[in-house]
């Protein structure tokens, strides 16, 4: 791994790249600055370590003083699955990135077996930079295409977390109804899928429509105001209905245990369900 001074103007710290020490450093820096460098890289500055696919898109961020914290709003909201499954035994993450959700789940859900699927060997090569441990009985990283892994999945995860992107956006193999059908098929009967939907609005709505069809409309949508993306919760059991009153009373205990704003999450989830945000979002798109 090659470490250089951060080349971006008005920034400090260092940049780390998966390149040999004897490479042409000047040419390498030019490619990074121009956005033509095709591999992920890490920048460490002001107590934060961040993974980038391009400088315009920060993929993951870890605060060195508190590496288990979830820095991005959407990752915090994805943990809303704890309302529905507080002690999952099997968690499948599609997309590793900088491992924010892995670190958090390993810290707070020690009884869960966690599998993270990542297709990019370069992303996996940075795992130690983001304090991800070696594989063990309760954690493993699988290098594979997410759709391909689901086709031969040897477990029935109760929770599937989808946050899988590269420098070009969502991988084409994940942009199909067949992909979401394979997720649905792989899940346990009481399972919940949580997907981070990002990109142009039309693409987000297209994914939401596919999820709604596959999961019989049993979907709750949370818009993320700061990021412009959606977090979608989809339930394997078409008859599942959240117990809103219990969620509201239990939210404070969850906040005390996990350090996230579960009372706010409960209110937003209930409002989204009762106002039919997911259904209205796809219906509005069809009318245009």
C-alpha cells in the first residue's frame, strides 16, 4: 500500500492507494486529481478515514476516535430493522464499503452471524484500514457478485442490508426484478430487507417499484433529507404489520442500548406507512 501526502488543495492528511512504492507517483497523483484513477482510495484527515471511488463520491467514513459510530444518516436509519428483529441470528450485507454497518453490527449484535458480500477485491483489500477483523465463526467477507451469491446462498438471513455501489453507481446485476426476487427467496420467513436507494430520482423510484412488486407492497420508505436518498424496509411476510404502539414505547430503550435516535425513527416509520409514502412515490412516477 502506498501512502502519499493528500494531493487535494486546501486539505491535509494523507492518501492511501493500492499501488506499488516504485510506481510513477506524479502520474498517479494526476490521475487521482483528474478523476481518471479507476481504483478506490482512502484519505485520512482531521481524525477521519474515508473511502472514495472518486473524489466526488465518498463511499464510507470512519471517525478514528469512535470507529463504531455510524457517520452517515442513512446507515443509522438502516438500523431501524431492530424494531422488527432485535436479535437476528443471521445478517447478510450486500456491499462492504468501509464496513460501517459491519463494525456496528458486530459491536452491538454479538450473537449474529454476519456475511458481507463484496465484488471489488480492492475494496476488500482496505478492510484492515477500516478495522475489520479476519474472518471467524461469526463474520466472513465473501468476494462475489451479490446476485450470484444469492443464487447459491447456503443460509437464510433474517436481515438483508443492501448498500452496494461502485464508481458508476448500482451494479447492473442489482437493477433487476430478478435480483430482488432472489433476495426474497433467500430470506427467512420473518425476514426484513433494508435497501439504501441512491442515484437519480427515476432510478430510485424504479428500484422501489421492483421491491414493491416482489414484496407484495409490504414496504416502508424513509426519505433521507440530508442525502437525497431513500431507505426502504421490505418484509418477507406479506401479512406482517408493525406494532406501532409497542414500537413507540420501546424506542427509548432501544436508544439507550444502541445510541441511535429510535424515537425519531419510530415516528417517521409510522408516518411513512400510514401516509403510504412508498405507494405514492411509485404512483406519482407512473403518472408522469
